[in-house]
C-alpha cells in the first residue's frame, strides 16, 4: 500500500465517492466524515459528524497522509437569502472547524486539500485565467469562493501543507453534469445554450482524482491549484461533441430567455450555464502533470463507451 490513512470530510457525494474508491486500492484505510452513517465497505469507513462541532472523529485526523475537505451545499439552486446563507456556512464552518482541530493535533495530516471552485475567476471569453495572473470575478458565487479560501488559508497549521483546489466541472459516467447534458442530447435539446460562446472549464473524473494523488506526491506544491483540463471548450463545442459522439446530428438550441424561465421552474440559476469559465491549470502543467483526457473528444468518448 502507498498510504496509511486518507480522510474525506463531507465525502459522501459524487466526488467523494470517486476519491474513496480510488484511494481504497492504494491505502490501508479511507475514512469519510459524513452527516449520515453508511455501512463499512472494504477499507472505507464512515464516521458521523455535523461539520460544526468537535467529536470522537478528531482522533482519526492523527497520522493522516491526506485530508480532503469536500463540504458544501450544492450551488445548483436559486440564490435566495436562505440558500445563500446555507451555501456559505456549509463551506466556511467545517473549514474553520478542521483548521482549529488540526492545529492542536500531535501528528496532523501531511496534506490538507480544501475544495474550491474555478468559478472564482471572472467571466472570460478573451483569454484563459490561471493561478498566476487570473482575475477574480464578482458576484455571489465568487464571494462564496473568496470567503471559503480565506477561511482555509487563515488557519494556522504549520505542520500541514495546504492546497486550495479550484475544481472545474467534473465530467463522469454516474453523476455530475454529464448525465444531464446527455439527457438533453437524447431528447433533441442538445444545441448551444445562450449564444454558445461561453467557455466551460471541465475535467474528466479520472483526471480529477489522479490530480489529488499527484498533489500528495509532489510535496513542493502549496497554495492555489486549478483542476481543469488544459483545453477548455465553448458551450457550443461541448454540446456538439456529445451529440456527434453519441450519434445524434441535431440539437435544438436554448436561447437565454428560455434558460431564464427554465431555471426558475427547476430551481437553479442561469449563471451556472451562461458564465464563461475559461481556466488554465498552469501549476499542474508547469510541474509535469499529464492529463489522461486533455481534449473534450477524448473525455466524451471514454464516458460514453461505458454508457451506451
């Protein structure tokens, strides 16, 4: 085994499941901190926590190779005042709690990765935004990311290396955005959304989890890291790729006004679709990380090969 113990805080969602499965084959023990109990599965155990208060779970953070904090209410909702408070608090409070716990441990985690979001950058159709020169945007979702990262980096954990991983849209087989986009294609609605020129910062699920282990191995890397594929594509290209590879030649476009109506009906925000996220993973590329799926066609081919 490569590692002794991995802890995933808030790891009962899509990405948490991917990480748990990935690391269970190369780690003695994977522990998930979640609000609801789960039966133990092979090397994967779940401990109940509320993300707000300390408990017996803090002992499990001793002698940990990697802690990944995935806590946070799904942003796929209407930005009502109540939802905004829950989105922010569900990220900041667990992050603050983990920071307080880690600083008092005898043998704290070697690496703490706190999930953030590549949506922190401005709407960009002119050039990619990277960790060195990228410009931070404005609006509620960006404010959430800034508060999240500030809470993470202000905690004093001198024995623990820290990375804020600005994650793109994870494309995979079982959950996340891809199955929903594929359903649009299947029903003939897989055309461009809005004007289709907005960029999508995506990453294949296997590259997302591989990035986490690669960061664990590369001990010289700290701070901000973008986790997106090196070749962002426009919404138009993304939808065209899914249609062509799935075998449906045509898809009706969805104009902005119709997206606004649909967003209200299903309880979400058009920003999640219309904001142009053109993000470059400069730190990963500069330090030699190799993407298995660097182009959208490669990623879609792989995902669909096990779905059709």
